[in-house]
C-alpha cells in the first residue's frame, strides 16, 4: 500500500542550487532531528522540481541515521485509498493506530485534499496526534497550504505552524550541474558546451530538462558522431544564439570546472558548519536571532553559546521564551497605564525580570489606584422606595451588565436624596467583579487632580490612571461648568469608555441639559445614556429608612414614634437621619427611652408651660397632621385679654 | 581574529594563500571571485605593481549567508610572494584560521617552494603559532604545464608535504583544483568549531 522509498532519491543525488537550498537544508535538518526541528515541514513547488525527491531523501536519511525508526512515505491518494479500504473492512481504528505509530510520516501531493472534508478531518486528527507524540511529519504539495482550495482553516494553521518552504526553478548553473550529474550517472559523455547549451534553455521544471537530456542521449546513441553544440540546438529546437554570447559562454565555461562550483562549495560548507556547530548551538543561535530580531536582549542565551556542553539547553530556551512572554505581558499592561514607560528598555531584557517587574509595579502603583468608591455606601444601605425606584433599578442593571445596558447612567436629583450613596454603591458592586478597577470620585477631586497633574507635568500619567479603569463614576458633574480643560479630558475619557463598553456613571442635581457651563458634546453624551431621577423621599421610604436608622441606634421603633417621625417634614433621608440623631442623643442625655413624646419635645421644644404669671396660652392644640409646622411660628404666650388691643372695637 | 563569535553569531574564516612569488595565489582568488555571485562577494582588494605582481596583498571577502544561525564569512587573503615583502607576509598571516600553500609545480621552482614553506613556518612562529597547529592544505599549481617542466603531485608531496596534509594538483588559471582546495581548507578550519575553537 505504501510506496517504498526509491533508493536513487537521496540527498547525495540531489543537485542543490539557490532555488532549493532552503528546502534541502530544512529536509536535512528534519532528517537529523525528526520531530524536533521543523514540525511539520511543508514543501511546495511546481511539478517536477524535486519535491518527491526531497521527501524520499528525508526518508532515506532518517533510515541511515536511525534505522529503527518507522518511516512511511505515501501520496495523499494512497492515504485516502488506505483509509477507505480500512473503513470498508471495519478496521478504521487499526488504520489510525498504524499511522499514529509512524515516526516519520512523509505525505506527497497534499493538494489533493481539496474537497475531501472527511480526509481533512482525518489528517488533522493524525497531524495532532503525531505532533503531540513528537513524531515528524513532512508534507509536499504543488502550492502553499493557504492556496489549497477548500482546506480547513485548522489544517492551514497546522501546516503553516512548522516550516513552509518552496522550491523554485533551478537557475542556469544548477541546471547544468543537474545535466552533468545525470549524464555521468548514465555514463554518457558530451562534447564541451553541449550541456551548457541545454542548460541555457529555461525549462519550466527538471523533468523536462531530463526529457531533453534523454533526447540527446538517444540521438547520440544512433549517431556515431558525438553531438556538438550546434547539433544540440537542432535536436532540441533551440534558436542559435548570437556569436558574442556564444563566445563568452565558451570562455565562461572552462572545460575542467563546472559553473556551479560556488553553489557546491556553499552546500559543502553548510554541511560542514552544520556538523561542526552542534545542533544545540544552532537551536540557541536561531533563538537568539529570532528574539534579537524582536528587540529583546539575549545575553542569557549567548552565555550558553560560550559554554562547551551546557546542560538543559532546551529548558533554558523555554524559560527564556517564558520570560519574554512575561515581559510582553508587562509591557502591554504598562502601555495602557503609561505609554511612555512602556518603551522602557527594561521590558526588553529577560535577564532583568526583577527590574521589569519592579518597573511595572512602579507604574502600576504610580497609576493606581484611581480613587475608589467609598465603602461606607453599601448598596444594602440604600433605602429603596417609589421615589427612587427607577434609579435603583437602573443601578442594578448597570451592576449586572456594566457598560452594556445604560451607559452612561446619570443619576439626577436634589442634594441629600442618595445620589452619592447610589453612585458609590454601584462602584462598590462593580469593584467586586474580577479584574475590575473602579474609579469613583467627586468632580471637584477630578478637577483638582488635573490641575496638579498639569502643574507636575504628568498629565499622561494622570490620564493613564483613569484609562485603565473598568468603570468611571463621577459625582456632581455640575461642577464641571466652565472648566474647559477638564471637560476636554472627560470628553476623551468618555469616548474611550464608551468605545470599550466600560461603564460610566454620573450624578447631577438636575437634568444635564439644564446644567450651566457644560459643553454641548458632553451634555449630548450624558443624555445618550439613561438619566434617572431620584425624587424626594416618600412616606414608605421614610418609614423603612427610619426603621433602619432606629434599629442601628438600638432603639425599638414603636408605632407612635414612627408615625410621628414619618410625618415630620423632611427633604431627604439625610435630614431624617439628623432628626433621629437629635432624638436619640437627647434621650441618651436625659437617660430616657426614645418615644414619640420625647421626640416631639426634642424636635418641637418642651411642651408649653401651663398658665403662669398671668400669662395664658391660646389653648391651640397642634394636631399631628396640623398645618403649623414649626415651633418658632407658634405664638405660645398670649397677652392677657386686657392688654389686647382690638382696633375694630374701638 | 575570532573564528566564531557567539555574541554576534558570526563565523569568520580567514584563509591565507601562501607561497613563493608567481605561484598563482592571486590567480586562485581571481578564479574564486569570478565564481562567487555578486551578491555574495565583497570588493576584491588587490594591490599590484605595474607588472601585476602583488605588492601588498589581495583580499576577497565572501559572504556565505546564514548557516545554522551563524552569519558566515570567508576572508581570503594572499601574501606577496617576493622575498623582500616578509613584513607584509607576517602581517597578513596574523590571525589566519587556515593556510593554503600554493606551490609552483615547475621543477626549477622547487627551491623557492621550500624556502617559502620555511618562511611560512618561521612567520607563524613569530606569531607564536606552531605550524602543526594551523589547518594547512597544499596546492600544486600549474599542473597544466608540459610534463617535462613540472614535477608530479607525488613528487611534490615527497618534497614539500612532510606533514601529509591534503594536497591538490591545480590549474588555477582555468580553475581546476581551486574550489577543491578552498573546500578542503574550509573543512579543516570549520572542523575546529567542533573541537573547541579559539574564541579570541
């Protein structure tokens, strides 16, 4: 089923020229280190340029080096055939096992994978299995992986993951060298200049070149007279070249020397260096070249090269690569925080990992943390009620899907209604998410920081602090009014956050479009999200707030007390808190229990003294639902009737 | 001169063509120069007298490109053959990684050959180098001359090659043996890589 390797196809019989040197060198390397050098090796070239030769040469070379290895050469068609036969015989698993045990798999004509989905899947599976087991795969095709029509993306990436090399049409020198070698192999002698004349014809591939040689051999066999240059032209139908080039060609091709001496020399030297420079040195040197090319310092690897027989070369390279990856990660992280610091060469030296980590930490510390939300404002502590239902729901949505639903969220309402509380509560909740960096601060602080940054000439650094945040919460944006530079900065930040779907939350005392001194572009962006209004607290809200407040003061809330306090006219929960504070403090001072009466006494003053010193009260009883609101507005002490002047009666 | 520089990942081979005057050292270089693609070779520096004798030295750098991750360069030098340029010879010989002794096959030049070989030995010693430690190949040039004028390679081996280093009959003018010689010395030089090469 599998084609056996043709013994004539070895590296020794392959004429190496500039067009195929890379492929041959890669092939040799693979043969010497199967599974570790380039895996898979993908060779492509037009037909007749020696793919099959190289493929088989790899097989032969592996066999010569390690006879115990299991080598399999087959064309894709053979592979497909074998697969179908195995499936038909119900031996699919045996088929898979057979190929998984191959140490070096050489597959020719891979381009025939086009339109063979099931074979692609099979080959993908096999490639993965072989690669995992460290077995070598070499593939040949007439076109690069990406150009094989209808080829599975995963296969393309697998194939391209090793080394993809092409083989070109041999140039003149190589063509002549091929002709010479083939003529020699067949024991044919040609007159000087004959093979050179053939070599000048640009055959599209080596097969046709061989065809031409065959014709010459056949022609020479039937004619007793050896062919000369002119006869060759006739036989092959080559137009006669003009005398000047013909003359120069005879000069340039001395009889004793072949024109590709240099190529041959180069190949020999390459082989010698390859032998002399041990494989590990080559690996290290290649790693050095690669990483140096990317701008990393390679001192650690270079040190290896100076040693005679260093231990664990591959481990050192792996560790080095890991360090480089870490540096890349650090640099990327720093780039977000401080673009200038990212260019630091400390991120290019894997031998100074500590310095890089320290530098990154410094940037991180310098940039971090943007002001965080205050822990005092937990979401649990926010009093919910009809008056703030919309805002609270919006906040919950924002917490659940930051950046996705309401972005930005603008909380609007008068002072003391809990905007700041809700803002911080959102911040706290968002900060609980993984890798979250929540910036939560007042506009005043934002402005002050910017001024300080401008003063200290580190605006970039300041910007970076906020740019790395995953959410940006700004309290009291009305303070931005008239501060153009801050608005400019906010505008840029705003756009960045919106683009990256990162959450923005703001608070303002009134609808953004009524705020003074705010630029239109900011207002329109604020309006673009959700503007949620928080109303003055309703009774339910007040009641639940009171219950909680009293509880926190360890005061049992009896109905009368609650009723009394709920009825107190307050503008916000904050004032309510102050009321409770006053009452409880007074209770503590008098060492009395908190009750409705005490509350009234504290909040409305002591009850009016009963008539004393001839003074009389009006006798008005203030109802709890009464229209008289404050103690100050009450006339408690009325003059005696005799002292009253009633003008009408006069 | 360092043969292998691991820091810059360069292999630089300095090969010096040594031999008596008019033995064909420069011709060797010229032939190599003609075979190396333009992109691979540097400018051949040749300082010659009006009669085409090498006055100072020839220098031909060849870039072999990346080999096993090493950028590989060959530097071919010739020394002036005439006896009175010994100072130059010694200078050129400094830091040589390998020496090609280009002998003149003509029978009447045998003494010059021997003299030049002795000169090579003493000049190497001046650099503190034992001739036995330096990669060396012999090239017996002008083998295309009529047989009655020249000595055969075995005869020359007997007369000159007492260290039994690789030797090559050559016709440098037409290229015979030129690349064989170069290849042989390159291999000898590069083999030093494997056996712990000098890095300074």
